[in-house]
C-alpha cells in the first residue's frame, strides 16, 4: 500500500466521511431550520454535537489541511521537480547584437540595433543529498497531521461535553420551572385565602403581607427558571450546529450515555483511564513530536545540498542574431553549501530547539494536569452523589413537615405563617433536589470528558 493510501485511510477512519480530506468544501452547507416538534434525547444531542457542531467541522478541515501538507512534503522528498518555461526577450544590448553587426555589416557601421529571442526550456532536478532536510520536513508534516487529528479528538470531546452540559441545564431548568410554577399557583391560592380570612377577622394583615411576599418570591423563581431554559436551549442550538434555539422536547431517553461514569467512580480508576485516553494529553504529546521533527529538519540544513539537474531548451532567434534555431541540452549536478548567512541558520535552529523544549514542558504539564483533573472529577462525582442523597432526604423531611403543618392549621393548632413557611421550605427543597440531581449528572459528564471517553464515543449508551 502506498504512503498516500495509508495516510488517507487514517484520516478517513478518524474524520467523518462527510468532509473529505483531499477536497474541502468550498462553502459550508446552509443550516436547516430546527424542527419545532418531536423529542430530543441526551444521546441524540451528544451524537449531533460530535458530528454537526461547527467546532468539530472546523477541526476536521484543519486535519484535512494538515494531511495535504504531509502529502506536499512527501512529494517534495520523493519525486523530482520538472519545470517547463517559455521566455521571450527583446534587447539592444551591444553584448548580444554587436557580434552579428560586426560579422555581417562590416562596412555599414550601423551601430547598435535590436534583437529578439524566444526560448523554450524543460528542466528536471532531483535532490540527491541534503543531510535529511527534506526527510525531516516530511516527518514534521506527518507529526503535524497526527497532532491535528489529536486536536480534532480534543475539540470533539469538548464539544460533546459542552452540548451535554447545555442539554442538562435546559432539561433541569424546565423541571425547576414546573416546580416554580406549581409553587406560584399554590401561593396565589394561599394569598386569596389569607385575604378572605382577613376580611372575616381570622387572619392578620401580617399574614396577607407574608403571603404576598411568598407569591412574589415564587414568581421570581418562575422568571429565573424560564430565562435559564431559554439560554440553555440557545446555547444547545449553537453547539448542535443550528441557527437559533432547540425547539424539541428534551428527554433523558431510554439509553443513558453517562452510564460509563459508574466504572470510573474511584480516583485511581479515573486517573488510569485519563492517562490512557485523554485527548488533551495525546495532543500535547503529538505537538511535542512535531516540534522535535521540525528541529531535526532545521539541524539538517547545516549539511551541503547536492542536486542533479537535466535540461533541454530550444532557441528561436530572428535574423538579427548570428545563431538561429539552436537546440541544446544540459546535464549536471549542483553542490551548494551556505558558508555564511549572518547567523540566520543558527537562529532558526535555536528557535526550533526552544519550541521543542517548550512543547516538552507543555506535555509534562498536560500529564500532571490530567492526573489532577481526573482525580478531582472522580471526587466531585462522589460529593455530588452525596449531595443528591442529602437533598432527597431533606425534601422527604420537608414534605412530612408540610403535611403536618397543613393538618395542624386545619385543626387550628398552628398559624397561617407557619403553614406558609412549611410550604416554602418544601418548594425550596424540591428545587434543591433538582439542582443536586443536575449537579450529579454534570459531574458524570465532566468525569467522562477528562478521562477521554467522549473522544472515541460513537453514540453508545446503556
């Protein structure tokens, strides 16, 4: 299999077939309007973000460009260069024209006159030896292509995580909105009761004011949740490559794409998975390899360059020239070596060396960061699960307290203010339980991101 076939197969395996590496599209396709009905599951949203997001498409095109750079470097290294040229010249230079005048017009003494010439030339050249400069450039281009592929995986992982975060934010904001609207309706009913009882002398003005405050508070929760829903749906639409907000009904769906987080619950398991599959760590290492290959190519420029050349050309002169219609050839070799360039070559080698050292430092830092982030993500998930459990118990306790307060108020053993306080506490605990559940899902999403799960995810779920 040829080098081009191997590289193209690698690109096609890692990039989507809808963006061919060799023929990038001239213009991005028009965005289709988002459907106004139907359901969108979490798995479908993540899959769409991994394939249709603008950042993902841009990274694939950048990988395609890197592949073409490697193809150009391979062609420059392995194939000869053939050039065809056509030249026309007209001159009154005595060095060209006087010879003919002296031979053909000895007695006329015409002085200088003009001559014109057409030259057709074909030339082939091939670098026999350059100390490995072309080979180094080729290796650097291949390493750059590998880095571009790793960058695409990193972009894809971040795009999936961002889309998942926006989806979960919208989903849980809608659930919070439902709770807030329910609470607002209850508080409106309580306020009506308080006003009626005030008119009959069974409630005080303070009870009415407290009910009004609780109602306004509930309305604010409705407004906050509604704005959160709109913002999250707009962000999700952009991450899915759409114009405008997502309009479908959002649902978890029968398959849970975040189920893989269960196997990474411990910090040690998360760290090992991240070191093996983190796209950011792979990208840092690939960039280091590319910089080292570029340094080798720069160092090779200290060697002389030997180039074989062959050319044939045909001159068509007018009558003003001594020799007309000459056909000639040239075969030879050219050996060049830069003896002095004012320090340009040395500076470029030092530049490449500093960049390679910087890439090595970034790679080391990426490994340390990956270890820390993976362990932190595992601990965050553990805390989020504990928070969810606490919130569930708090909601159950507040539910029991509200039921008791409602019975006591009906029996005349508690005040209206105590009933409102119990109802508000229950509404707050229900919202807190939703936030805790959302936090646990976000922690699962983050853990899967830092451990490299989304970089190779193909839409599976449990």
